[in-house]
C-alpha cells in the first residue's frame, strides 16, 4: 500500500519521502546504539566504566534532543512543501536547499554521537551552496565593480571641468580617486576571500569537472554513432568568408545545431582558406568513426526529421531560427550551470571548443615550443590589441595606455593577496609595433610577445600556414593567462575567453573589455531583467520598473548600460546595477544513454 502511494507522488515528493526514510533509519540506528551502550556500560556502578557510560548517555541524550529538533523542522518543511506542490521551480529549489542543510546537520549529529564512523562512505559530503547564495555573491562582486566604474567616470568628468575653471581642485580629486580605487580593490579582495573560505570551493571544482565530463561524453557519443551509414547527419562547410575567430564560431554554431537535433556533425573543410588540406591536419578529426556525408536523403535546413543529411547555412542566413541558438543553454543542465557559473552561455560555448580544438601532434608540438620560446609563465595578463582592418570599421582605436591601465589595476589587486615578483604581460596583436611600444613605455613589466606572429596576422598574409600557427598560439596563450584585457569586438579575444572557461570552475570575471560586452555573432536577443526601479535623471536615460525586460545593447563601463525597454520600447541608458542577466533556457535532448 505504502509503495503504491509513494509511486503515485510526483518526483519532488518522492525525493523528499526518500530523505525522510533515510532520516528514520538514522534514528533507529541511534536508538540501537543508545540501548547497547546502556546495557554494556554498567550504569548502576560507580567505577570509571560507569562514569564513562554516564558521559556517553548524557552526550547521546543531547544528540537525541537535537534529532528531535531536526525532526520537527523536517515535518514543518514537509508540510510546507505539500502546500507548495504547485510552486515555481525556484521556490521548490530553495525548499530542497533548506532540506539538504537540515540533512547535513543530521549527518554531523550522527557522527558526533558515534552513530556513523568518521570514515564511513555513508557520510554525505558538505552540501552545495544554494542558487540564491551564489547569485548574490556574484552580484555583490559585479556591482562593486559597477560602483567603481560610476565613481571613476563622474569624478573624471569633474576633474576635466576643474582644469578649466578651478585647477586647485584637480589634486584633491586625484587623491580621492586613488583612495577610492584602494577601497574598491580591498572590497573585491574581501569578496574573493569570502568565496575561497565559504566551504564550497571543493564543490565548485568537483561540479565543474563533473559537468564538463558529462557534456564531453555526450558530444563523443553524438559524434561516434553505432552505424555511420544510417546515422542522421548535419553537414557544415568551413567556408565562411571571415577571420579565424569567426570561423571557429561558425563551427561551434554548427555543433550546437547538431547537439540540439541529435545529428552527427560532418565538417567539410577541404579548401579551408587558412589551410587548404583541411581541419584534420591542424586539429584532430571531430569523429573517430563517422566522417563522410553519405546518406539516403539530403536537404537544406530545415528539411524533415526523417531527412538523413541536412546542410546548414551560415548563422546569418538561418531560417527558421530555432530557440536553442546562443545565448540559450540546455534546460537539463541549467540548474547546475546557473549555480556554478556567472555567465553560463560562455561556459556552454567553451565546452564545444574544448571538444573541437584537440591539436594534432604537430600542432601540439608547435604550441609547446612557442610557449617555451616566449618564456610564458605565471602570473601573467593576456592583452590582445586588434588594429589593422578592425579599427575605424567595427571598433574604435584604443591606446596601449588604456590596456595597461587595466593591467596595472589587476596587479594592484593581486598584490593585496600575494607577493608578485615580476609583473608580466603577454601581448598579442596584428600590429608588430604594439609589442615594441609596450616594451618601451612599460620597462618595469616583462613583456612577452612575438612581432613575427603579429606581422603574419596582417591582412595581406593572414591566410597562410604560418599565420594560422601564429593565431592558434596567440589564442592558446591568451586563454592560459590569469586575466584578459582586450576588446570584445574582436572574436579572437572572445574565443580565448570562452576557452578560458574550461580551465576554472568560473572564469566569467577574468576579463576587462575596453568596448563591448560578451556576445556571440548571430545570437538571439540578449535580455536583462530589471530588479530595481529607475526614473530618468537625464534625457539619455530611460524609465525601468522591476519585472521589465531590457534588450541590452552594451555596457558603457561608467555605471550605465544601454538598451531597449521591451515594455515601453524606450531606448536609452539605465544604471547597470539595477538589472540581472536573464538566462535563456531551452529544452534540448538529454542523452539519457550517456551516464
């Protein structure tokens, strides 16, 4: 009867009832041990054994009282849950986070009472943090930086005015900014230390490894079907007329489409403008068993579900556009990913690059030789300076001083935690003069960079084997850096940032962009949810209210972002700290056969 009732409950309730059964088992074991102790301890005597038995009994009674308290709280939470069966997913998640904490306390009480041995495999590890805690921690960190952006921008404006009218104010304003910068660095360091000491760091590392392993296994299974001749396939041609970073993103887009439609990705790369022999001479094949595009039926996207081979256009020409294009993440991974990472879509893109960019032996040797030749070692900040064809068309000019100001700020903060023997920077650019300029203007830095690679990155020689090796090495070393300073208008920097996510539990904050926020070329809309109201104080600002969605166009890095209120259709500025990113979640295949 009980079993039938249990099977009739929804999954959340079944999990809860299972927890309660486990708790009941602990109580039975506890009482059993208590009775045994009372019998064997000769409580009625007066010798050392009797005193020890009395002490054990007193301790056991204390634990019993704590167990009763936890029992009462579990019953209250059970009643609360039963009243909230129709509640939102967030409320249910908060409920089970609280339940998990209570069960953790029960484990600890059991250990202290001698119910479980300290080395027992039945002892559950410390629980994961709640989603609310991780979101709040990251929001405090982000908004501390946004507050500094605002203060620095406003004081700098006043400084410029003072230079013309009241020059005696310039010096005290400079002193104010200097002290405020120290405050900001101290706050950010304290927030970082809070993360390191909150007891969840081991969970973050373990969760990052397990999530990545799961995705990599799914991709491996997808790319190696049991029978290639009958497998459904998605054909992607590496022929997009753009630079290396853009072409990598083209392949990632194809791979996401393959994952979402459960089709094996077939990459046609012969005649690739960067290497005519194709992808497979630079990186390992993306499948061990299925590389041909043969099939019983062929069609262009979208085709039919029973069409064996579908051919994809570039993302800009895709029609119809499915909801699972970036910036969306899979629903089955979303709860874990949103808790683990500050920018889940970047982590998601990084996993596809991790699978794709497995170098051949020759490419791996080139990377190792380049790293050794340049003397690349940590701590180091990676700086990517894009000039030539970008400046004046897609991006504005930024002086090397702007980049190095951000580098200085990183090292100033790092030195609050550890001694830095030598400030080191890796400079990657398509203009060889940038490396020499950095060495000349910043002699106290160890500047690492290869002018020959920069020369080969020029437009006239970009599509050669030497240039390809150079850009692969640049991206590799940028991704290995501790921090990135660049312009996100450049796909090279965005690719390096995406790859960086595969090396840390959460590297979403390890960058400083001098222009754009992160984006993915051809992405669906990027929205933010308003959490605090704002009334315009200037003609460039817009009104926002909690619950509004704002389509974000960019961050001005002065405390304000630009976007369109989807409720009022107003376009303008709003304070960056008054919104949160809206994570787009879509239902995708869950690959249940992959453990």
